């Protein structure tokens, strides 16, 4: 059997590119199978909660199992790590008030989070989630998975995109493309079938909000404009409800539990349950028990809607701006697609309906649609999906710092990517050998109001009088929305060396080191899997032996033979739980040898019985 | 494209080599890239059609399984395609691009000096903007009036430009180009004024 599978898989290696939705709350992996995308299932379902916990033995617990750890060991568990991706400590001060992230000392350029006593960067933590998805995919597809398309919020900036790509690399995945989540959703809906039209995708997930407006043109999905808020999502609703419940608890119990990690996590799960129920029933309650005390509060949908209206309304501004940038009116929008778990909330649906004057599409599961779209994009890259093409845009303008702390925009937001701009730089002082270019992302006029991406140091400029050097710098945003910078000396045509100093994020060397470290882990993981597979083989032979003992042939064996079999069984059982798969396999093989004559005898018995015309069960 | 195919060495390859079908490095000039005459008047529909057709041929998605070198050319070519489409689809950006190619770049200085005929308008607008800051509601009406006038001026300029574009296309007369540059400078100045009124 295995031989046959082998051949089959060897024929289709190109197709084994998976699509991954690396979400704030949940993550999924999908694959294009026989012309349609499907979500791949792991041992405990399709959804891998984006939760990571450090176990007692120093190993990591990921996904569903880690959710319980979040309550039992909050100090060494983490959720919503996506909120920290590509960010600096200054960026996340607001999150720190609401999320139990423990930021390590010395986290200036890259945040480091404490998991127990271990320091980790957000890309490393995300890589653990990705590795789990990779394993699930490998199991479901029956072979190694090394290439992926990963989705990101459309409104993610360069640093956040780079951090996501780094996470992929650390997880042992070649990230062939980063795709914007709303665009992926549009692909999943296969809205191209309508040939021409304008579509709005409203994507409200756990931590981020995106709105994209696309023009469909005979299989081309052209994004006209995108907008959003990378700090807005279902988490905000949860935090609001938690805050209210904590206040109630304080007044009812006379106790402030807001700093007790376990209590807050238990409460978080209680409010999430209530929030989710209110999408289907008009009234529910938040119920919470802690150390013998209990709290219960009735929550009607009406009250809930009044509470969250402010959060929902915050999505409408970006929607209007997006329509303006796309140059369309609500009347021109033919279809609206809803993505993300938060769009199950009736108030969100009605707000979208009112704004766009169209009934939104909800046929596909909003939790799965992004992963499905990522799988379609993977199919496009693999060449298995034809005649479909995504033309996406950059969500934020790219600029360079000029005199007086002012930003000069060189690539405007909503430009179709890949997009580029060239600028020529020169020296200001005689003999100057370096020129430093500060690149920013954002829409504001002043440097301090924009997001610093990196400083590019043009080094080794030949000594010349001021103003003589002519260094031509090309800024290119690739199809992933990530900036690439190339420089050349316009006078000589020679390539000019550029040193990149990212403002936030990991350097290439740091990523390499993390990949190295993860390969060590990968070996552990591989060993564990091989041992598990060897145990499966051991089970097979042990079960077969038990069954054979009831066969007449067993009675025909000599005492010696029977003793040899028993000894082999004991030896196999002794190494059964070993982590050394070779050792297990060796004992399986020994038992195999010891039972050889039994197998022959059984065959003979079977043949004799058959000749007699008696029916016996053939051993499988 | 006078060089040989980088892959098989065949002479004078087009966008793709006729012999080995390898993608060639893209030309930098937008008109050449789109295969259009370097004209100031352009059929927008035709340009868009070309944009979609070329996207299907050149996009990095289509080259995902090709060699490193072809992937790079695909990225380069698609960047030129997208940049070029952005510039050529917009009459003003298109004209500025042609001016630059002809060595008549619109410098930043051009927009800083107030065109003499606008001096009074600009003075009044600045006064009104100042008054607005102190909550003068009358100033707001004044600003809105000014914006309407500026928008009218822009429209007028656009009409004149259209005629001049046709004139340049017909004879490539350098004087026409200088005239276009003057109008573009004036237009840029006025659009900046409109932007100022929008902050009010």
C-alpha cells in the first residue's frame, strides 16, 4: 500500500502548496484538491486556535490543547500574538492594557514576549502555530509540505508583512506569496463567475478590520482600494464585556480579580460564549465561577448591541473612505462579502447592509473563507488554477524623509502592486561617503506621524565634491506588499551597496538563527512522529498475533517456537514507549521473524481447510 | 530592444523571445512598453484593455514556477506595467511624463511662485483661512466660493490642454510643449489651492 501512495505523491509535488489563514484567534490550512479548495483537518478538527503554551517539559502545546493551558497556566500561554507582529513596544502600549502579554526587558526594535521564563519574538510564536498547520497538512495530504501562501490583513504594513513571512521561514515554509485576507475571500467566493462587477469585502476578525473594494473583469480580481484598522476586531468586544463583568464582580464580591490571570481567562471564555450565543438567541447570560464564588449577569441582544455599537461604527469610516478612494458609490456595488467570525453578529450584518445597500453574501463559513481563498491562490501559483488573477494594491503610501522632517510620498496608497518609484540622491558635503535614506509608510505629512520602515544606508560613495554623486535608488513594492530597495551609481552604472536597518522587526541574521533553532526542533518533531509510526506497526503485529493464537495452527507449534514468540513479544513491549523508532522497528522485525513459522503453519491450515471445503476466516 | 535573448541568444527578441519563449527584461519607457505611440491624446479604453491583457501575460503569479531570472523580469515588467498604467491613464500625469522625456521637467520651483494673475485671489484665500481658524463662519462661505472659482479655472485649463495635446501630437512643435508646461504649472498651483480649501 505505502509503495503505491509513494508513486502517486511523487507525481504531484507541484500541487502540494497549501493556503494558510494565520488568524488572530484561529488559524486554518487549506488545499486545492481536485479543482476545489478544502480545509484540511488535524486530529482535533479544522480550526487550530492561535494559542501557544509552554509545557512542563519545555515542549510547546499548540491549538485546542493550549486553550485549557491558557486557564491553567496563563503565565506561560499566549493568544492573539498576531497583534504584536511587526510592532515596536511603543506601538502596543494600548494592547498591553487589555491583553496579558508579558513583554521582556530590552524589546526596543523587536518585541520579546515571556512564556514562562522563556523569551520569544512574535514571529517565533506564530511559527509554532504555522508548524502545527504544516503538520496537519502533511498528515492530511500524506507527504511533506514546504511551500505555502499565507494571508495577512490588507491593512498590514511592511513590518507586519515581513514578520509574517519570517514566521513562515522559521516554521520551515517557503512563503510563496502573502495574500490580503479580503482579497483571498473574494477568490474563495469565485465571484469571477459573474464576469463583471464591483464587490466589497468586509472582513472583521478577532483582531483586525479590513475593507476592500474589487472590480471583477473576466477572471481578474482587481482591487481598487483598501482600508482598515489593524486594531479593531472581536477581541475589542470581548474586552469591553470583560471590563463590565470585572466591575460587577468587584462590586458584588468586593474583590478585584482583574490582575488574576486564571480568573480573567476563565471570564474571557465566558463572555465569548455569551457573545457568540447572542448571534442566535435574543437573550443569554454571562456565567462565571471562581474559587467558590459565582457571578451571573443576564445579557440581552439589545443591551449587547448598544454596548458594541461604538465598535461597529468604527468600521464605517474606513468603508466610506475606501469607496471614495475606489471612486464608487454604494449604488455601484453589486455584491458584498462578509468575512471573519465577528460578521456573525447581527448588528454588524445590518450595519453593512445599510451602508452598502446590498444584502451580504454569507454562504461560505466566515471562519474558513480566507483559508479557502489562500488555497485558490496557491493553486494559481501551482498552475492548477487557470485564468484567475489577483491584482492587489498597497494599503499605505510609501515616502521618504526630506528636509525639515517632512515626508515626500513616492508610491501612493492603493497603487496596484508590484509598484515602483525611482529617486536620485546626492551628497551635501564634499567627500561624503554615505547617504542615509529614511523610508516611511503612512498618509501624514510629517515624519513623526508616519510609520518608520527602515533606514537605508548608501555606503562607500567615492569621494566627490558635494552634489556631484548621483545615486539612483529604486523602491519596489512586490506582489506581497513588501518593499525592496535597489541602488546604483547613475554615473558609473555600478551597483551601490545598501545596508538596511529595519526600524522594527528581525534582521536576516536573526531569522537565520531562528530557522537553525527550529530545525533542531524539527528533528525532535520528526523523531516523535517516526516513533509514533513504528508503534502503529507494533500494534498491527501484536493484534495479529493475538488473533492467530485462537487459530488451530498455533497449537501445532513446538513449545520452543511458542517460547520464542513470547520472548519477542516481551522485548517489543519493553521498547514500545521508546522515542527511538529504530529500536521499536528492530523488535517488530524480531517478532516478525519469530512468527514466521506460525504464519506458514496458518497458511497450511487454511489450505487444508479449503481442500476439505470447510470455510475458515482468512487472516488479513 | 536590440540586444539578444538572455536565454538562447536569439537576436532581437520582443517581450518574449520568439525562439525559446523566455521573458525578456522590460523596456523602461511606458509608451514603448504598452506598444503605443508617444502621444498626449490617448484612448483610455484601449489602454485599459492592454493593461489587463499584459497583466495576464506578465504577472509574477504566472512565473511562480519559472527560473529565478524570469521571476525577476516578471516582477520588473509588472512594476513597469502598473506604474505605466497609473501614469498613462491620467492625462495630467501623462503630459508630465512626456515633458520629462522631452527634457522639460516641471520643477518644484514652478509651483512656489504665485502666478501674477492669482496674487489677489491667493491673498484673500489666506486671509479667509486665517479667519476660519478663529471661528469666523463668514470666512467659510468665502472659502467655498474661492474653491468653486478655482475648480472652474481647472476645468478651463483642462479644455485648453486638450487642444494643445492634439496640437503636439499633430506636429511635435516644441513651442506647444512649452505652452503645455506653463499650463501644467498653473494647474498644479491651483490644485494646491483647492487642497488648502478642503482643509477648511
